[in-house]
C-alpha cells in the first residue's frame, strides 16, 4: 500500500485506480501520466464537450437520437417517447410522444415483441428494462404483466425527460462465439474531431460475460469484460475482467467464460463500417469534439447506440496500458476548439502541471 499512498499523494491517483490499473509494477516516474477520473478527466472532458449545446446533445438521449436521425446515422428505432415534459425538456418532436396510460396501451399493438426501455436522462444503465411480449401480455423482469400494467409502469417511471421505448437489437451472429448471443455488447470508438477531421484516439470492446440487457463494465462486477481493439485490423488483443472475490485487481482473460472461444485475436465483423460510422458521428456532433461512440455491430450493420461525452478514465487507461495525460497533451492543440477553451481544458487535465510540485489530495468524498 506504500506505493498506492505515494501515487495518491504525489500524483492524485486514488488507490482503487492504482490497483485496477496494476501500477505497482510501473516505474514511479510514469505515474504522473495517469489521470484521475473525478478530479481531472471528467472536468476536462466537460470543459471540451459541454460547451454551448454539447451537454444537451450528448446527455439528453432523445436530443441525441434526433441529431443522429437528422444526420442519417444508423441508430435504434424509437417507437415512442413516454411522459416527456416538452416544456422543461424541449426537442424537435421527431418521434411519437405518448402521455397517459390509455395512449400507451393503444400504441402497444404496433410495437415489436422485444423492446428496450431506457430513461432519456439515464446514466450507466440505470432505469433500463426489456419487456417481451407473451400470450397474456408482457414479461418484464421475469414477471407477467398485462398491457395496462406495463403502460402504467412506463408512465409511472417516466421522469420529466421521458422514457424511450426502442427496438431491441441483436448482435451480428459472427459475435456469438464471444458472447454476442448473451446480449448486445458494443464497441466504444473514441474519436477526436481535429481541425483536419476525425481520428481514432482508442477503441475497446465491451464483451458480454453473462446474459443481460446492458454491457456496462463497471469495474467488472457484472461479469462483463473490456477488450483492447487493434484499430488497424479490428481485432481484439488483450481482454480484462475481474475474478470473483477481487474488489479492484483485474485479470487478463484468455477465453470467453461461457463459450470457451479464444479472445485474443478475435476479428470484429464489419470493422471498417463501424469506424466509418464513428467518424460520421464525430462530424455530426461538432459541439462535442472528444466523444466516444458506442457502436453495436448487428446483422444489418453497425448502429450507434449512444454518444458519450463523459467517459471513464480507468477503462480507457486499462485497455491502452498507458496514461491518458501524454495522449491528451498531443491531441488537445489539434482539436477543433477556440484557444481559450483549449487552455482551460489543459489546466483541468493537469497538462501544465510541474511534476516536481506536490499535488493536492483528492477530496475525501471522491477517495
């Protein structure tokens, strides 16, 4: 723990991140390259991506979906928006809006048998569920519900931002050997919109380790995994997961825990199409020039699930096996941003810090 304490005091790397990123075997001289998520990466990304309309476009999932539709970018079809307060949460009105139980029940007859429901203002999978049509109505979270019961739940759980009732996508069958049949695992392609156009910063695949509706990694606690992607070839290289009983330390995973398929070197189908889609998305969101596009590779082609303007430093640095600070130091001057905003972001990222100066400790509520 002495090294972890030193990394925290001198470089602001909290102990959980220190262990997750396996920094104990890295030279202490490199610890300053690693960013703290709450104290550096998050404020820096929000400085860049949340200026002007950037926050609204990337945090409000309905507004995000409308921008994708306007740009002609493939995304899940939205069958309905339930319970949206348009006065408090304005939008273009490109998808059917439903208010009240009777209106929802009436619309259900035209919905497909499998749905994906998420809050327009949700975060990290909170509030999602997946109704499936059954003979007597629907099955939701293992329980039978009538049309009216499901409608009542949709109306009840809709915040002012509303619930999005979407089609539920299926992975390309070529991904089934690495868990594609368990749920929709996406590829996060992080791009930078520079003055010369978009470029890839890094990419990783979120590999489903058990059956579920979301591929959130969350430090590996759900059994899902993170895989580094060789962006030139579209192949998985190293894959990381968490063994049972471990709170922070990550392990390299050689074979898929359900299928037994070797993971290293596994080719992602339609990779060139996925990259092209991520680049098109970067161009469609110029207000947020440093985004991560969650790309689902389906049988009908790649689809943008969401656009992330606020991404996790630990996941990025884990799969890159390097700190983000030097990456951002090289990238920031080339972003399509005004100079004052670049300067502010550089300060938030700690790019101008004298490494010989002792860094302040993170606030206790973030330790």
